[in-house]
């Protein structure tokens, strides 16, 4: 018997034939795998309220010019940093105050991640969507607590999970009656200190019906690559964004910073803020082409010649 005979189990949910799967409302817009692309974008972690405001304003202008919906992203605590000495953030209360202020000023929806079940209800009072970190994507109490808030829950697939195993995390959120679920790909562990993205996984996770997001900047991390910190190869992030758009997904997630070299977290894999608009425009063009064609873009004919 082949050791992999039962490795690919049937997904729990299959979208209706010809349907759009399960759309999810975030703020005042709706997302699905068949709808025009949306973006999750922002800082890795709150460095200062002023910096988040500056980045948020810049991104708001970019996405307004490109005319695509988006959600502002920022973490209040990076609880899984490589080293104890690494910057983690400004804490829950101070960060939520900053998030509430930025939301009022910019009028945009926000997402942040939670690390403990007890944080979910309090965070849900401020943000529009809650994110479950990849390292915690099997934590039952955390997933259930996030589901009980009634807010959209973005489950980041663990670097150690197969795409088809995400159904178990989905089921934990669904158990609360919450169907406002998104699933995010952020790379799979590939040996030591590296990640790889299998684009087939995007299609496999789309079979669950819920919107699928490609987290391009986290997928180019090199875990522990700097010894006491995680490294990254930001130059490959646009490549993964374009590839995901060609597959046809609901959204793309990216972290950005005006000066990535000076970022307090995830600088090596964050896009430079000045480069975001050009990248976003091209990704949206690919998304529009794919979705106009229903995902059926024919390969160009190749003229064969006799040797």
C-alpha cells in the first residue's frame, strides 16, 4: 500500500457548480474568489501611531487611484519573534487606541492578529477582521474565540499544514455559527530556514468555498535566516502576487514600510512603500484578465517546425 494513498482527503465543502462559493462582507464591500481582487496591506507591527497614519494615508491614496477595496493591516504584538530581544510592539491597549484613531481618521477597515483566546472579544470591538497567525492555526480555543466574535476571521495556513488540512481549522470557526471565513496561504516549510509556495494549494483551498488570500510578503521569509531574526527576499514577493492573481484568488496580503531597512519587524520581506502602486496595478491587471475569462486563458499557439 502506498504511504500516501490517503494523504489527499476530500474537502469538507465544495462550492455549488457555477456559483461564487461563499462571499464574505468586510466593512462595506464583499469578497469572494470570483470577485475583483482586494488587498490587505500595512505595517508588520505598530512602531508608532504616526508611522501607521503615514503608511495608511499613502495606501489609501494608492488603492483609491487603482480603484480596488482594501483593509489596513497592523499587529499589536509579534509574539513569535525569533529572539527574546526582538521588538514585539506596543501592547494591546495602546495599540487598540491607535487603531481606533487611525480608523476614524482614514475611514478604512482594519485587521489585526490575536494570539490568545482572551484577546479576541476586546480586539473585535475595534477592528473589522480578526486574523489567526499561521503558527496558531490549529489552536482550538483561539479559533473558536475568534469565531464567536462574529467578525470575519482570516485563518493563515500553518507553514506545517497541507492545504486540505485547513478544513479542520475552518470547521472550528464554523462550529460557532460564523461563516465569515477567509483562508490565507503564506508558504510551507521547505527544509531549514526556507519557505516555498505550491500554487496548487490555492486551488485546493478554493474548493472549501471560502475566499482565499495570498500573503506574498510572509511567503518570502527566511525563518531564522539572520540568526537572531527572520530574513527575507522581498524581490520575490511581486512574483508570488502575480502568480496568485493568475490562479484567481480573492485577495493579496502584503506588508510595506517606507524604509524596510529600518523596520522594527519583517523589514527584509516588506515591500518598499514607494513601489507598492506599480506592483498592485500589474497584479490587478492579471486578476481582471483571469476573472473576465472565467479562469480559462488559453495558452498561445506554438508553431511547430520540422527539424
